[in-house]
């Protein structure tokens, strides 16, 4: 197990932690609550035991395992969920901080040589802001034209991740709730 950089997401649809709960409206990395000491506890008490248990049950795991955690006021981590995929706002705030090439890390997972890998992380912070279609997370609008992508592509230190978009002729339009 090699932990990736920490991140914290925000689930509420509206500013000020208001509105409906969503799949995530944004995130930032690193998460200040995750100190080096807490990261070591998370690895030793949650991540490694989880991988060891899957192996013991005859279902060894290879790949990315995202642990969604809650940290209580006494710095105790509790697992809310596990995901085995990239794509959440947390990943979108974490991957831009990764200075190592992701492909050799993934190959090391496949080749079972992950213990030989060292991942380098930027000390810079990153943030992800989700742009959602009107009405999300309830019924939301589709087919709305999206402008400004060309300008964003020219900006330094900006990545645009497409989620709920599609091409309509030469226009990029909304096609889902969480759009960009």
C-alpha cells in the first residue's frame, strides 16, 4: 500500500455547506486535518489491514482503492466508503499534485512491485471546483452550450476535467449533473 496525497471534498450543492447532498461539489489537497502522524495511522490501521483481509479471503486487490474517511475531533479516522476508481473531486485535486508519472505506478501495481515505487508530490495545494448543471442533484438541465473552455485551456496551472459533457456538432454541451 502506498497512500496518495490526502484530499477533502465538499458534498453540499450550495455555498456555506447548504443544499442537498451530492456526489461531491469540489475538493482540495492536501487536507490539513491529515497530519503525517494521522496518515501513518490510516495506513497501518485501515489501508494495509483492508488489503491484507482481501488477500486472506482469496480476493487479492490490485489497483486504486479510495478510502472515504471521517476524522473525528480526537483525530480518529473512520471509514465511510471504499471506491475502486478515479474520477471523484478528491482525485481531481490530488492528481495534479503528483510529480511522478502515474503509468509506472499503475504498472508496479500490476507487476506486484509497488514496494519499489516512490511517489513524489508537489507541496503546492490544489483545488477542484465542480460546475454543475442547473437543478443538480435533482432534475437538471441537459444540452446547454458551454463556453470558455478555450480560455481555460490557455491558463497556467488549470486543468478542466469533463464529466457530464458531450459534443453536439462542434459544441460542447451539458449532458449530466456534474458537468466540469
